[in-house]
C-alpha cells in the first residue's frame, strides 16, 4: 500500500469467504499463551542506538482489545494474531525462560552454572538487547556463556550482538554453537541471495503496511518483523553428527542434525537431565515457509 492509497473496506467476495472460515475452538490456547508470564517491557517500544524505532507492540493494541474478527481479516488469522499479541518474559520450566512478542522468533535463556545459555538471539541487536535487559531486570544479571543457533535463518542469529560480543567470543568467554553448514548457508541466503530474499520478505511479511484491521495484522511467526539489520558472530563449534553431546555451562545437551528441513542447516536438541526438547522451527504452530 503506497502512501497515496487509502485502506478499503472488505469486498463482498472477502466477506463471503471469511464467513465460511472455521477456527479452532480450544479456548485453552488463550490460557496456555499466558502461562508463566512474568513481566513485559515497560513501554512496549524498542529503539536502536540512534533512537530509531525497531519494534513497537503498541501498534497492535487493536488486536489486544479483543472482539470478533473484523470483516477485512480472515478469522483464523485474527485468532492467531490475538495469541501472538502476548509479549514479555515467560518462565517455561524450572531453569528456562523465554522473551516473546518483540520479534518474529523467541529468545530462550537457559540457566547454566555460571551464566546464561542463549538459544536463538532474535533478528536484530536491539530486540535481543531489550530481551536481555528485561530478563536482567527481573532475575538479575548473568553473563552469556554460550549462544546456540538452531538454524541458518536471520531471525535466529541476527541479534547475537545484543547478548554477547565478538571480543568475548574471541576471548573464550562465550561459545557459539551451530549445526554444520550454518555459515555456508547463512552467507548463501543472506549475501549471495540477499537482494532476492529481501524482496521476498517485503511481500511475505508486509513491513510497509500500517498496522490495523485494513493493513498489517500479523506475520504468522510474530506480530511484525523488527526494523534493523541483522548481525552475525561465526560459530566457534559445529555440531557434525546426530547424537553428538556437549556439556554447555554445566548443562548436558544431545543434538540431532536435521539438514534440508525448515532450513538448509538446522538441528534439534534434547536436555536429558531435565527432559527439555528444542525442535527449532521444525515444529511450530505455523507453516510460514510454505507459500513464499
């Protein structure tokens, strides 16, 4: 939608199609999405070092207001957006926390012996740093001793500089762990194919659309893509075979390589001493890579 175009009401065709959509009836989803909630960012707005807005969940207050789907929005998308509209710090299990709703991925913090083991540090430095600040404000400061990239998509590594630094990695203070082939696929997708991928994302996620029932409602993975460039710190360790086991800051982890699944380089992993399982984006409530 250009600046000169005005949003339009639902057409007769859209109304007819939306009226036939059936949505899941499990109201328990709305209880589960709030489970473990601790706190949200006070303003709901994240800015970068230059003061530019990177993410602003307040734009989606029209969804949090509740009510049935507007005529312009597919009811299934509306329900999904209502679930995605919850944001903040959540306790997942004893020793595991996530920050959700400020990016199109979740950042996970595992309590290690000395510090945090971070899984998937979001898309941008600003959203990752804000998430780190939020958990620090609620649970106290702990350094990041390891970062695990589940796969080679930018929303799962691009914010790494918000939780650690190249200097700390070079000094051995923070390990960076990824599936074999991660760096090759990351460069191929984001550098060699970067222009095409960026153009695809503009259609896939609609970042230029104004938020509202006649514009941008949700991205599927989250409410919106943060506005900022991704960063990267190269892995210090590659996972090269299924069954490989590491002890990361006192936490035992067993890995399963899953190449050419949701991403060309991807992996699942299991925490056998706790019964936790991370399925990367091989298991999610969306089929976000199906159509694009």
